[in-house]
C-alpha cells in the first residue's frame, strides 16, 4: 500500500476543495476516494511507533550539542559492538523502597545503538506485595513476560473500562500505548518480569507522582476539587509522595 504522509487537515482541505467543483455523479467517486485516502492515512498513523531509520544504524552521540528528534548519529567509523550491548538485566533491582518494586531500563540511554529503532526493554523486580504503580508510557506499547512469581496486572482504556489478569510464570500481557497500567506481586515470593516497549525512549509518567509530587506543586484548589477531597487529605498525600 502506498504510504503518503499527509496531515489529516491537508486531506480534509483536498477533499472539500475538490468536492465543490465537481458534479453530483463524480461526487460519490471522489468521496469514496477521499474516504479511502483518509483510512490509509489513519491506519498508517495507528501502526506508527518511533519513526523508521533511514540508515543501517544511527548510534546516539550523547556528546553532540545538536538537538534533534531522538539523538544525532555518532560517526559510523567510531561505532563498535559495545554501542549495541548492555549487561544489566541479569541483576535484580533493589526493591527496598515504598512501592516494593524496581524498574531497570535498557533504552537508548543505556544502549546508544537503539537510537532510531523504536524498541527497548525493561526488567521489573517486585517484592512480595510490591507494586509498579499506575503509570503510562506516552510513546510506547508494552508487552510483558512474567519470568518468576505471580502478578496481578491491568490497564484502563479511555472509556475507563478496566482490563485485568492474574499472570503465572511464562504468561504474557500487553499494555496498549499510552494507557494507564500497573502490575502487583500477589504471590508469596519475589517476582520478576521483562517487558519490551515499542519506543527507544518510551517515557514514563506515574499518575500519583505526576499529580501529587509535581515540582512546583499543583495549586491546592486543583487537586482537592479534582479528587473531591479535603485540603488536609491532599496535603497528607502530597507529603507521602514527596521524595
Ligand atoms: C533500583 O535498584 C538499583 C540497583 O540495585 C538501585 O541503585 C536503585 O536505587 C533502585 N531504585 C529504587 C527506586 O529503589
């Protein structure tokens, strides 16, 4: 299928200007064509993750001062196997913290060779009862495989429908791009999972922290009104989440 990258607005203008100057009979044909173009355009968008690379590789040059979308490419002559390598997911993260979980990342920051490839990994360790609290990845779909233990996982869609599953060792679960999701260790031993993400740098926003531990803090009136809670309760939550 031909992929023409046009903004939705461009197509709309095209369809409207074409439609004005044509006969009734032709209108149906142009309308169908327009609809087809729109569907192509949108299905392309739906499939799109990070942009595709235009060369074999573009290892991130973190020394460069040039700011572009993603990272500037390191001189290919200076690239070595180490740029594509990371020894770090074999070690458990320390879960001795308030939430009882620890995410070890393997994205473009740890592996410069991931630049422009639209893919990355994380290892997540969970103490008994530990939670990877509700959060979103603005740029990535996530597919998680449970290696050890038992997890309760779930996500919430944009109509607030909750999708949840209890995972056993070897089970896989998908968290759709940008939707709020979590995992909790509901077993009697430590749990560990590996997840792949459809972005070289997925980003993460943990909902409670974004709202109650923002810097500078959100105005009291915003949070107490939004959550229908008293100012005292709001201050209590803010203190709990402050680092
Ligand atoms: C996660 O584990 C690493 C390695 O043990 C540790 O340095 C880091 O502080 C831990 N992070 C949290 C949030 O506990």
